[in-house]
C-alpha cells in the first residue's frame, strides 16, 4: 500500500523547491526537510543543491558513504541519488513503523524487516515473524502498522541447523604479503571465522581487522583474546588482539600486533576494492532496482543472492533484540566459519572491481519456511559505534 496516494509528499517538496529558489537560510531549510518527512540526521547532510538537482516528483536521498580519494580511507563523503517522492514516502513510513513495532508489546514478536517495493509500484512491505498463530496477532499488527502492507510468518521450530558438509577453509596464500584481504579464515581459541575487511575508526585514525564476536564461543567480552592467521602452506601466525567487543552487533575489532595489516580488499573469484558502504536508503535503492548482494566466506566461498529485508530486527538470539539487520540470500549462502564475512555490491559509479559494503554476515535461518543470511548492516555499525569500511 502506498501511504502517499494523495501526493502530499510531492506537494510539500514542490513547495520547498519554490522557497529554496526564493532564498532560504540553512536552519529553515533543515526544519522544513524534517517537516517533509526526512530524519534530522539525513536532513543535515542534504544540501540545497541536492534538492534543486532533483526533477519534479523526485527527492534526493543519501545512498552511500564513499571515499573522495580512493587511496585515502578517511576521505569519506556522502553520495546522493534522486528517487520518486512517493516511493520515498512509503519506505520512510515503513522504517518508522517497523521501529515502533520493535518497541511494541505485540505477543510473540520475534522480528521484522522492511521490504521496499520497486520505483514503479512506489510501495513498501513489513515482514513480521511471531511465535503464535498469525491470525491471533494480525489485527493488532494491522493497527500497529496502519498504512503499510504486512506479511506475518509463524515460527515454531527453533532447533539448530546442522551442517553436515565438510569443507576446507580458504587460507591466506602468501606469508610474505603483509596486507591481508577479507574473505579468508582466521582462528580463535575455540573456532574458525572469516576475516572481515579493515574497519576504520575516525576518532583515532586507526584501522582494525574485524570478524564475528560469536567466534569467541562462550565469551561475553572478547577483549584481549588472540586471533591467528593460517596460511595455505600450514604456517600460522598471530594476527592481533581483540581491542573492542560488541556482542549485540556481533563484531569485534582486532588490533594488529605483528607485521600484518588489514586491507580494504576482498579476495574472492577476483580481488574487490572497497570504496565505501551503503546507507539505509542505499540498500533500499538496491531492492527497488532488484540488485543482488555478494559475499566471500572462508567456507562457502563467493555466492550471491537477492536482498530479502532491510532495517530488520531480530529477537531470535539472546535476550536483546538486534536492530539494523540486513537479510539476503538463502541459508546455503552461509556455513559455520563464514561468520565475519561481509556482503557487498559493485560500486555503481566506480571502476571495475570497486565495491561498497552492505553489512556483516553473522547468522542464517534455522527454522522452516524462511531462508536467508543476516547480520548487522554497515550503516547501523557506523551509527552505533562510529566505524566505517
């Protein structure tokens, strides 16, 4: 369902364009953007030029954080794209209602996600998982998300998913190369995981290795733990020490302690160079254009699949609901040992081999009826903890 069938968003934005053309100070511009349905954070990074560049019936959204200098990971700037105003209104409302739903007390609520429609249909859907019969909560959910279509799935069996396929992990090839790519295995005291790309912390101008927190089995705080790097020739070396541990995000940062350094590359069927990351609306734009994601895991290698939900909430593991999750692909796209890998997509305006990160891959479905991989989206990690790819 499209909550903007009366064209109110387009009318407000058309009025805003007229006022911009007549001259409007920045404070009033931001205040008017928020009134038109933009979040305050997004309004602060959109400028007058972005609005004037959009055609009638369209609005600009920030789709990515990208490097202005490909060789400088600290030179991060925003990238915008013009989208239909009616589509923006639908997706923005779905994001808002999904957040309210996650904070509600709906009986049996286990999680939900936003599924944007195409630019032609202009709508958005919220998928909801519950542990009770769908019919018993549908009326409550219809009231909670009034104006946006919902799909309700009942989840009964939460038994673990067994993986009987034996695979050899992908290991680092050359001990002489000190820049380590993402997509290969790393080892903790209890398990193997996939090494993620370099994570950058702007406040300290520091770059870290990254992987999944749950690779440190049974540990609430992994700080101080050692991570090792195995090589194809059988050698192993200490890669670094965990400096920060984020159990809800399911991410750890690892400070290098030897000669090896993290890189912004992914080693898959070819080498991929990371030039930034997608925002919430950047992921929504990919869904609207039916663009898939890819990943390179240490166990299953390189795979691709469609995005199944963004800005998702998962209350299926632990006592805390995980927010800002990304769902994509199916359960065969991940195996134990792939945790810590990232999903990515080709940079729409970059050179061949340039990619933008969508998010981490930390889990897969293990219940009947649904099949996808999920993990924290890159934009959520940035908003909550300040790191960027």
